[in-house]
C-alpha cells in the first residue's frame, strides 16, 4: 500500500495513509501517515465507534491541508486497552500469526512466489 | 514495552525463521519521500479512497460471489462509492483476530465517514468510486503494474487527494 501511495504522490496526487503497523509504513517512507497504536484491523478507528472514526479521519484531513513537506508520523491519541497487554501477545504461540487453512494458503502462496521468482517471472 | 509500538517486521522475521525460512520477506524500503502539496482548501477538493483491506461486495442475495470481474486489472478493482455498506465485507485474514474483528467496514475503509464529511462540506466531494488493490508478494508487480493502474483510475476520477487504508 505504501508503494501505491508513493506512486500517486510522485505523480502529483497528495496522499495520506492510515495504519497500525508503524514500523512497516515508516520503513517505506510515505509523506503523510496517521498511526493508531491498535492491533491490526482497524486503522480508521474502533469498530462502530463513530466519534473516534471521525476524529481519526479528521487528523488525516488536517495533515493533508497543512503539510508543506513530508511529515513525521502523526499518532492518534487513542489506546486499544488500558494495559495494552495485546502487544506482547502478537505472533506468539498463544496467538499465532496464522493457523489451519489460512496458514496452509499462505504457505502455498509463498511457494508459488518462490517458483515464479526463481523462474524470473516476477 | 506496552507503551511502545509493535515491531511487525521483527515479529514476522522471527515467524519465518521458526517456519524454516532463513531468507525472509524483504519489506519495501526507500530513503527518499515523494511529496505533492495540497493546493486548495479541502472544502473544494474531491477525495479518493484506495484500500488494501481485501474489501468485497456481497451479491444482491447476500452471497459471497465473484464481484470484481468487470473492473479487475492486475490486482486493481473498483467499487461504486454509493454501494450500501451492509453489502461490503473484507476477506482479509491478516488482522489480529484475537483482539478485534472486521465487522465494521468503516473501521478500515471509511466510506460512511467520507460521505458524512462531504455532506457537511468538510470536503468538497467523495469520488464516485473507490479502489481496491489485492496485495502481492511482488513489489515489482505492485510498482510496475498496479500502482500505475491506480494512478490512471484516480486521474480519471479527477481526485485532488487520496486516502489509503490497509487493515
């Protein structure tokens, strides 16, 4: 997604990215990024929390309006849960990245990618 | 630690290693940052929306059927912006299923919020369609095929700025 944002921006269309994976987006360098320190899934606000969703979108609009150069990451003021215990559990045995059919699909996709890459097709 | 953000690249690398892959995914990385300023007030701007949230449309009868055949080029597809949000869902499997859900489309694809902001005059308008990009393991295909296709569609939509959302 960051690659698409960069391409639009380089071709004259201002962009703002909303996301929860701060390290990945910052590594790719996008000009405007609104970060919510949430589990992956709801970069535009908690499900059915209209007020929060409006405020997060507003932060992105404000950034679009005022940025005159690539901007540092803007972090929204919300926390997912009071103790933030979810963070230590990400991708652990207790909470694996993927499992079952999802994991098998992912491994198949990765294998296909390796084959195509080895054949010089991608 | 709880105050610090999660390092997904490190976590993923560890996961790959545990699966026996010692040549893990190379995340996109650049040193430069392209930039285009917004040159007019938001109240006069048409906004576009691009999402990698694997958003999909249920059929009229509520079935999960192929919906993107007419608009799909590479990994890029488009959906009319006036679609009923009740007909939208995400097929993405890479969100934190232990902590949250994708039951509210507006939590990752802010259609309703953009419509509200347009109705209130905060933005000039919301484009007549929005765009999805299925994620690919190939950065080359994303850069050479899909990103130019998104740019082409955004230009056709005559948008002044674009919002991008993953899950």
